[in-house]
C-alpha cells in the first residue's frame, strides 16, 4: 500500500515541470544506478536483475514504422544503430536495410552476435582513434534512442559522443530522446547533421 501510494504521489508530482526539473537535477543518474525509471507514468525499479533494455515499454519507442519513415527520408544504403543493446531493433530493421549495431556493453554485443546480428562494441564517448579514422563517414545514417540520457549531466561526454556520431555518419544522425534531453541537445548541438525526435511517441 505504501509503495502504491508513493507511486501515485510521484507520478502526480512528475507531471509538474518544477518537480521534473528538480528530479532530473538531483536524482541519481543511470551511470551511478537509477533507482527508478518512468515510462508513461509507470514506475520501474531498477536493480541488478533488471536492465533498462528489459523494461517492457522502452523498446516500443519509437516504433519500427516511425523509425523506417525517419530513415527512409534520407535513402540510406548503410545504417548503424549506436547503443543497440542486444539488437532487437537491428533484427527488426534487417530486412529493410544494410544495418549494423554497436553498443558499449560486452554482454549485449555477445547476445546480439549469438542471434546472428552484425554488432560490435563501441564507446561513443572515447572511441579508439584508429577505429575512428577507418570508419569516418562509414554509414549513411546513424541513429540512437535513449542513449544520451546516460550521460547528459556530463557535458564533455555528450559533446564527445556527438562528435563521434557526426564523424562516422555520411548523411544524418537521428536521435530519439526524452524531451528534456532532446531540448537540451537541440539548443547545444544545432548542427544540420542532427535530427532530433523527442520521446514519448505512440507505441505500436
């Protein structure tokens, strides 16, 4: 009962911009281990047994239809999903594009490879210099979703990751993020290379 009441109170407060701004500023971040994660006013407790990629609502944003519509506007021959997790979207988009995935987590990369996906390990913030040189303008379009929320508090990390994406992308970088992150990035990184799509979008 206490947990349910607490959830109702937090869900109500979270709709208020002042509280939301305070929460994003004060609550522990993903990097240090988020205690809670909100999607459509539902709260998910994150512990060692539950990763963000396993949350039921996360992979529904954006939908495959919306992803394809955004990608097709740029007629890509090659696509990269940066921060692909275990490759669920890569797998669903594979019939339509020559697509690869990249993620920082070794366990996600290993799991994606076991599923037969073309996925490799990549640190967007601190990529290997020789790798970066070899893969300059490698992919027509690179996209990521819910990636920058992991280090939005760290300006240097965010800037480095954006520079990496811009370096390896030939036509466009598509970014889906939570509204506060997306708004911040629009103001801070207004380059024509980047196309921003704020969450949430309609699940399907």
